[in-house]
């Protein structure tokens, strides 16, 4: 994936046909094209054949513990907020083979790895999702040991970002400084502009590869009016109902004994939904398998969740047995200790963990109660919690 | 950033050259690289040991860091993978990834008294540092080994401890929680040995390894004696699935125990010790 080249800034404009041509061009280049489409009553990021696979005319409603697809009148292709899971599913799949080995006398031989999959083209990446990808890239490669799988998939990926035109009900990217404007980390950036006269995409390149693909579309340069319309849409998306004082939240680790942890523990079911939808959560476990004869063995790396008891198991018993210590680990890591480890918050404000929590626990409300209203919440926290937690049921 | 660097999750094959039973459930393996070459490590580091088809576990290196031909591990069989390690025979091959982690700062303790406080199988991860200290004996003041085991039958490296005890340049004290048979030595927790002193607290570095509660009490006892928090080091244990900072399992507060530890300076983690279920 590219850095931004300042010299490539000419915006072009094309319609739905141009978008089809873009997808076709990427396929012709050998990319495995992935983007938003509707499946199981939700928008998910899956294989795309053509622009006709995109969720035309679908929007969504999201709030704590609630997600619904809605029909839009404007026919927008990117009129939903974001997919259920982020791009992590593709860049760091839920199940990855680490290696396969064959028994060989008293020893074993590690078999050659599977040939690398086709490079990914990601269509419709939001600003918060670009930030999440950058955060995971840091986890999987910034320190002494890199994950070559993640780094390889990211380096070969072609990224088409689409800026948001409106924020969803659980979004708080503006507070986390990750969106809604797309600034870096893309090959092509698009804004979908819909008004009475037209339905077009205003696109700019963010890399040489992106510029080449855009050139191939032979699309006309965008007019000033197009650019202004695009900017107005992003400005609208910056108005968000939810917010978080990210600086205060960074100090969560200073409150391990706050009474609010007991309170949230009474609501949390430790289902792990939040960790499964979070685009930055990176924890994995390993699974060993053998064939019946014990001649062929494989090691797989699977997504894991810090909400399971086994996660912290060591001989003699798990470290985090209580719900409160597992919830505390999750959000303290995300909002606070991530700063110590990787130099930023681990949260991009995408809101998924709020939407997909079956009891509507809201990370912004919990973090605020603990860090800001420290003493107040300790005394009267449960009353407030009942309102914030009971919403989505 | 090296985009296609070597995959840190791929093990290197090592052949079992020798197995020695230490205790009923504890054994020491000597391993050599199956494809030739040597192995270098620093005292206190660990490896991820992979048994074909069964799994992989973190085990500290218990051999001499001055020796590069053989890799030595001492393991207590407590479950699936450690049990499978226990079942290995000479000639069998296992996978090794490592060495990983922050070592005991032996050289930083030059010129000082060096006190080793060990509990149970915790003596194994300390042994490389003891070897290194004794190979540089003239650079230290006193070298003391304070060791606590459950019963006399649980004393690890018994012959070697006896040899150490016979030396004039080493102070060795052993205690057991519960005396059995003809035991005529100390009975009680290892912190009692710390309380007896015999080292110059202002000028002492202490390396502590054992169960977490034991380390907490030992560190407190050392502090009470006057050893500074910045001169006490402990080796932590957490669930580890990767050993290299990728799987997230070993997190303890801000730390990845696999990469920021397992050896920690006490003043950097003393606060964490007191937080339940962190
Ligand atoms: C840095 C480090 C160094 C260690 N050095 C030694 C040593 O020198 N000698 C020794 O006997 N033991 C050592 N241990 C402990 C050893 O790793 C565990 O006893 C071992 O993982 C148990 O695995 P099992 O599959 O046999 O047990 P099970 O009970 O079947 O465990 C299942 C899984 O849980 C995890 N697990 C269980 N216990 C532990 C544990 N204590 N620490 C980390 N993960 C665990 C492992 O992933 C294991 O595969 C060390 C642990 C760490 C973290
Ligand atoms: S913690 Fe929640 S809001 Fe933050 S990045 Fe993860 S899923 Fe999105
Ligand atoms: S916070 Fe919500 S989504 Fe996360 S584990 Fe608890 S109940 Fe599940
Ligand atoms: S053991 Fe995987 S991150 Fe430390």
C-alpha cells in the first residue's frame, strides 16, 4: 500500500459505469476484489464481481445493541455506515495456517507454504478503517518481529477508500481523530455525490498505482462544483452524536479498582462480540491438528478473544476469572495501554463494539464514567448505567 | 520495515540428545540443532518448544549461556504439551523458536553482591545466570543462592546444589515447606532465608524466580532488608501463544511479558503485583 504522493491530486469524476470499469480493471490486473454487499440482512465485505454487487439503495441504522438495514431513496452505493466486520477479515483472516508438517522418522519436515493468494483490492474503505489497518500494521510489524503474512497482504493490496457522507448512530471517529476525511493510506479515494442532476463519484489518486488505474478510466477532470459537493458531504459526516475524551480515556489504566467495573460486569455477558467486530483487536490462539494416523500435522492461528476464561489460563488456573477483569482488560488495553505499547489509542471510533453488543454496552459511556466522573460514578454509577445499558434490548 | 522477513512462527528442528530425570515430574533435556549450527542465548531467555501435532509451550533455557552446542531445558510435566515433552526419547525431534525475551542483567550487577532467590522449578530459569556469575566470579562480591522447595524430594538439581554448597566462593541455603524423611535442614518459606541476610543490601542485586506469590513476598523481604526496588528482578509467567508480541495473550498492564519480560525490574512492575486479576 502506498504513501500519498502530493503530485497526484487531479480529481476526476465518473458515474456508475466508471465504477464498473474500475472494478473490471482491478480484476484484469489480477486483484481479488473485495467490497461491501448485502448478506444476511447486513452489509459485509465480501467478493465483488461488478458494481452491481454493491449495496445500491441500502443504508443502515445503528445504535447500542441494534443494527437494521434500511432502504434509501437516493440509490447510493456507499450509503451504509460500515460493514459488520472491518477489512481485518481479509488482511488477517480468522483462521490462518501457520505451517503443515509431515512425520519423518523420529522427526518431522515442515512442508513448503501454500502459494500466496492473489493480491487484494479493497473497495469502499472508510477513514476509520484505514486508521485501523495502520494500527494493525504497527502491531504486526513495528517491533522486533513482523508477521510476514499481514505485511505481505497489505503491501500488495490496492485500496479504494470511500469517504463517508453521513455518520452512523454509533460513530465517534471525529473524537478519535481518525475520520471522517480520508487523508492517507489509499491508492484511490472516492466521494459519492448524489443530487437532483447526477449520481457520480469524485475520485483522486493517492499513489502512482492509483493514478495509473484512474488514467485508464479516461474520466474527465472534476469541476469545482463537484469538488465542493464532495467536501460538503464529508463535513456533514463529521457531525457525530457520540464522542469520547480520548485523552482522559488514555488514563483508564489508572483506575483498575473503580466501582464501575463491577457495574459493567453485571451487564456484560462476555460473549466477545465486541472483540470479533473490532477492526483493531489482534489477539489469536493456536490450534494443532493431526490426521488419524498422526503422520500429517498442521498449526493454525485463529482469532481469539480476551473475554474467554482460557485466554489467560496458566497451569493452576486462569488469571482473569471475573467478568470485570476481562472487560477491564479489553477496554483498558484498547483505550489506554495501547498508547504505551504502540504510541496511539487502539480505538478508531468505528462504533462496531457498541452496535454489536447484545446488551448495548457503550465503550464511550463506560470510559467516560470511569475516567471523568470518577468519584461521582463510584457512588451513583448504577443508576446511570441502567439507562446506558438498557437501550438496545 | 522488512515486509517479507522470516516468519517468526516457524520452528527450527532440534534433536533430543539426552534426557535426565530430575524429580518425579521434572526432567532436563539436552537438544542439538537437527540441521547443524549452534544456539546462542542470554541467561533468563526462553524458547517456544513445539511437539509435533500436540502444541507449543514457553520453556526457559536452563543450560550454560557459555555453551553453544547444546540447548538445555528443564521442564515440569503439568499438562498436555509439557507431558508430551516428558514422553520424548533420545533421537526424537521437536521444534524450537527463540531465544526470546529480556534476560537477567548479569553484567549490570558486576561489582555487587548477587543474590538468587528461587522457588520450586523456578531454579531452572535462574541456573544460566548462576553459571554466568560463577564464570565471572571475580567480578562479584558475594554470590548467594537461596532456594525453597516444597519437600526434600522436590529439590531440583540436588547434586549440583551440593557441589555449589561445597565451594568457598558461593553461599547456598536451602529450605523446605515441609520436612520429610531425614531432612535436618531449614524448614519454612524462602523469605526466611532472605530475612537472615548475609549480603550488603545497599550493594546487592537480586534475581527472583518462582511462583508469583513467592516472588511478591521475596521482593518485599528483600526490600525490607534494604535492597532497592531498582536492584530486584523477577521473571513473570503468563499464557503465551507466540512469544514474539503478536498473539496478545501475555499482556500484563502495559507489558507484553514475552517481549518486555519475562525478566522485569521490580520497580517497573511493583504496582501491577497488587492489582487482582490483571
Ligand atoms: C516465560 C516462561 C518460561 C517458562 N519456563 C518454564 C520452565 O523452564 N520449566 C517449566 O516446567 N515450565 C516453564 N514455564 C511454564 C510452562 O510454559 C507451562 O507449564 C506449560 O505451558 C504448560 O503447558 P501444558 O500444555 O503442558 O499444560 P496445560 O495445562 O495442558 O496447558 C494448556 C495451555 O495453556 C498454556 N499454559 C498453561 N500453563 C502455562 C504457564 N504456566 N505459562 C504459560 N502458558 C501456560 C499453554 O499454552 C498450554 O499449552 C514457563 C512459562 C513461561 C511463560
Ligand atoms: S473499540 Fe469499538 S469503536 Fe473502537 S475501534 Fe474497536 S470496535 Fe471500533
Ligand atoms: S461488552 Fe458487550 S459485546 Fe463485549 S463481551 Fe461484553 S456483552 Fe459481549
Ligand atoms: S506471547 Fe504472544 S504476545 Fe506475548
